[in-house]
C-alpha cells in the first residue's frame, strides 16, 4: 500500500489499543457531544471508574470554558504518559482497521481507520485540497483546542471522513472478508452507543483499499460524476470532527515553523488518525440543522429576505411545490407559517442561500441566532414572542461533494450525521510526539 499512499493521503498507522482492559469502560463518545448535559459525562465517569478509560484522556467540551480547565488539561496529558509508561496499550503496527458499528437504531455503519497526511488537508474556503472541510470553521474555536493537543503525547480520534463511493468499491467489500482478518475488538458501547467490532486488514486488503481509493480520483470519473470539468479532485470530505482536524492541522503548522523542511515528513504531528466512511452507507443519515432568531421583528426579517433576493416570494402553504431549480425555506413565527421561495438561487443549497442573508441581516443588530436540531424544537422556539424559526430541508447525500467542490465550504451547521449517541467513540490512539 505504501507506494500509493502519497496519491491518496491515507495510509496505515501504528495504532495503540488498550491491552487487557474492559473495552466498554474504555470507549467513550466524541467530546463535542452532549455539551449542555454535564450529567451525561458524570454518569460516563461513574461507569468507567476503576478501569483505564479514554474518558481520562479527552476533554469533553462541556468543560471547555469552565473553571479549572487548565488543570484538567495537565491531568489529561499526565494520564496519557502514565498509560504509555505503564504498558496499558498494545501496538498494532502498520495497521488499517475495518470497523462495523451497530448504531442505536440497529443499522450497521462500516468504516476504516488509518492516518491521513495533513499536508493534503485544508479548512480555509476556496481550497483545492484532497481532504477538505465541508462546513465553515470557526477560527476562535481552534486556540483552546490547541491547548489540549499541543503537549499531548497521543491522539484519540473522533474524526470521520466521507468518501463519495456510490459503487461501494472501497469499504463494503471488506464485510465479506472478515474471516481473513484478525479481530481486534468486539464489545458493547456504554450509554446506549450500540456495539462495535474491529478487524485488522491483511497486507493484500490494504492494497485493495488503496487501489479503490485511487480510482475515485480519476479525472474522467470526477468530471462525469459532478459535471465539473477540470475540477481538482476531493477524495475526502470531513463529516464529523471538523474543528478537531483543524486543530491537528494548526499543531502541525506550529511544529513546521520550528523544524527544517527536510524533516517535516518525520514529524508525527504531520498525520492524524481518522475513520473513513462511505457517504452512501445506508446507516449514515444526514439531518438538517434549523435556524432560530431571537429578539427580532419577524416580519422585518421576512421582508428583508425578499429584498435581498429579488424575484423571491413567500407562499402561505408550507407544502408548496417549487420548480426543479427553485429552493424553498419554511418559516414560522407567532401564529404564522409560510415558505420563502427562491426561483433562481445562486447557491447549491437552501441553507447557503439563507445563511448568506442572515449573516448580513444580523450585522450590527442586538439579536441572536441559534442552530437547532429537530423540527418540533425549532418550531416551538420560533413561535415564541420576538423569535422566528427557519426550517430547512435535509441535504441529499449526493449533493455534498458537488456542492463543496462548486461553492467551497458549506455554511456552518449545515447538517448533522445521525444522533449524538451514534457519533464516533474513542477507541484507537496514536503517538503524536
């Protein structure tokens, strides 16, 4: 596989797994989940008590802006070193792990774990990198995360990258070949996270995966699939963990600044451990994230939208049917419900059309915006006095890659991949210093 990795930016990694540990106590959900529910994390701490756990090696974001965060970070780093020194881990050398994750809904999501080259990743808008952020990165969120990572001896990933493999050539064939692989883990995840199995790919299967990934970059395939002649290929799109990957990139850039260029490829921080999932996996669902404005005049917001997009109009019925090229955005406030219709949008997605206007509208105003999961929650908030909610349609899976390649990164909070308990759990680790 090594002769292909430079072309696909994905390669095997020296992966650390806990040795002789209770795996259910070890694995915990991504740190950016349940951010308003400290009780979730306290219960997880109780369940993991008395056993080595990834919970001791991460900083749940619910605590990120709380008092004592510096002390938490010091404890995390010292615990990481203690686990290394006390032989808590076993090393899987030059490994790619095939993962089967049974979600809380019973569906099985498949993926492969390996490392990516951060030289081929970019989160800034308008880039042509092989690995791209899908949503806008909030730069203010990176420095506090750098503090967590910059002195850490190991990383534990919750990053999920997507590939646009509609023919299912990369990951899906592995499900029929688990008998050829060594099973590395097989256990229930805590806190209603479902079940997970992990298998170590053989050398032959690693080569098969690399060749299939390389084929997805073929210029003729890219042009026929997306209708974008001469477009730079995007092999991987960040599905989850955008800010974590941006943090890894920043830490690598910081190390590059004090390292001779000829030694950059030797820096462990140049790489990041990720799980790759097929965008077309049947278990993977995209859910819309709605917008609610607070402390606004709802009618003023609507009229402003119609002026911002000449030719747009509002319809009274929320089940309005629009033309093939039109976009519709449902809204509600007080006792009013309706739809904004944009017949000839310049953005690929309705969320991009709406967010561009909202960013302009909110400039200099004493108003707030929040990003809401769930139709009922968004509608309930929108009907409160001084509020308005916009309920967006779900983005189709087939729209993601073409939209990012055509428009650049999507507006922040465009979509969510499944429910919180089905996000990636920390299991694998890798040394980064």
